[in-house]
């Protein structure tokens, strides 16, 4: 059996055309995009063309609302920390959720140590917040609301459009972590009244260590990195032109086939669930399974089976899955997402696996996964 990769929420393999685009750019465009000579102008054109493709993909009003970064962590940190510092004289209250990625939760913890007050909205068993909770916790001194669009561990999809409307009627700025949804779901920063948005290229078959922060025109804060005047003085450091070109190529691919991919991933999800039922395996899905949730992420509680034992046996059988976020995979701490949804004492916390689908997966691979799971669990 060939190895089967079902951890696409952790990272995705780079698409062939992305590798080709980056190789071509590395070979032929080596100039510094800040230089005014021929080679610099050549690099600048690649940069500008890529920025335009990406701005268009989220319906940004201007290309310069896109700031290229090293990825989702830097984008989240910049949006959260720099907003807090820029607006601290207007208020020191921030709202987020209990199931955000560590790239949001850790900056929040840092700001708490610096004297800011952070409200962590709870979630229900579907991994969703209450809009009434959000309204109730908004105050005159609330300067930022940061809510992820889709959860990376259980695939829950937050009501971003409704959240955007609520926050727009307050004094707060609205930031959303779209690392797990960009390239999968449709995103419109205008319709959803999003002020800042974070992404990462390696989640949509692009290069690692590359992402962008959307910053709505009219919002101002200092660069998190101190140095040169790149990205209109909003992100110091020489731009990684080949990776940016690769990112743009990945965006074009994702947008071209987005609807087909969503349909295929939902079919994989249902195929896996049906296969487990057919094999009479004791399990429950964490969260919901419907068209509103992230199509490529499926979290399953295997009753009575420890996550680490299942993962090890799957890996020995050539199948790669995950127990939670790849960024905390080496941690002995239980999933904060499942703990927030079901309580820290729930057996789900230590008996759940995440399967996440990507463009290289096939129905035959899902069948092989079902067969191996049945064999492991019955043994």
C-alpha cells in the first residue's frame, strides 16, 4: 500500500505548477523589488502582479491592502498586537474565542500580561459562538474582535458575515484568521465587513513561510518588524519574490477548482463516516457534518481508543492523520478546542482523530483508511 496523506489541515503538498512557477522566478527574477534598476523593476512587477491576484481573490478594494508576511502566525500577531498598541488610548478590551489557533491565543495572553483585558467567548458542542454572547460582551472600550473563520481541528465554520455586521456597528476593528479557509471557502472582505484577515500559503498547496495580512484601507499601525520600508512601511524585510509568485499561482489554482474540491471533500467525509458505520465501529463526529462546515476537516471520537495509539498504528500502516493542530502535535496538553466544546473531562479529548482532505486524495484511499481503522480498532 502506498502512503496516504490525510493531514492537509496541517499542511498541503505544493502543487506542481506552484513549484514550476517558483523555480522559474528564482531562475530569472533575482532582483531586489525595492531597487530602482532593471532587475529591481522586474521583481517589482512580479510582486505587483501577485498582489493584484490575491487582492482580487478576497474582493479587496485596492491591491495595497495586501501585506505579504511569513505566514499565518506573523499575520495574526501583527493584526492583534499592533492594533492593541495603536489603539490602547481608545480602550484596552479585546474579544476572541476559546477555540482560536495558538497564533491568536498566545498574542492575547501576551497582551493580558501587558494590561489588556481579553474576553474569550465560549463555544457550544458544534464549535460555534453565540452571536448574543458577542453582542453582550461588546463595550465602548472594545478595540478589537478576533474570530477565526473556520476551526482547524474540528472544521466548525463561524458566522463571519453576521459577526462582521455586529462589529461594524461598534468601535472595534474586526480581524479573522482565515488560514484554514482561504482557498476552500469564498471570502468577501467587503460584504463581511472584515478589517483584517490572515492567511498562510502552505494550506492551499503553496510554499511554507509565506502568507499575507489584509489590512483595510484607513487602518493604521506600525510594522511589527523594525527595519526597512518594504510593503509601504508596513512590514520590514526584503520580499520573498519567488514564494510570493508561488503563492499567487496557488491562489489561481484554488479559485479555479474551489467548488469541485469542496464537493469532493464532502464526498470523502461522508464516505469515511459510512464506512465506519458499515464496519460497526463505535464513533461519533466532533461537531457537525453539513454543508455549512469546512468540507475538508473531519474530527472523529473513536470511543475507548486512545488517540496516540490509533495514530501510531495508522502511521505504521502508511496513513498520516492527526490528533489536533499540527502546531501543538508535540505537546502533551489535551486539545483546547475539544476541551472548550465538551469539557476537559470528556473522553473525546484523548480519543479523537482529525482527518483532513486535499487535492491529491482519492476515494480508493478513503476505502483503504476505513479498512485499516477497522482492523486496528477491532484488534
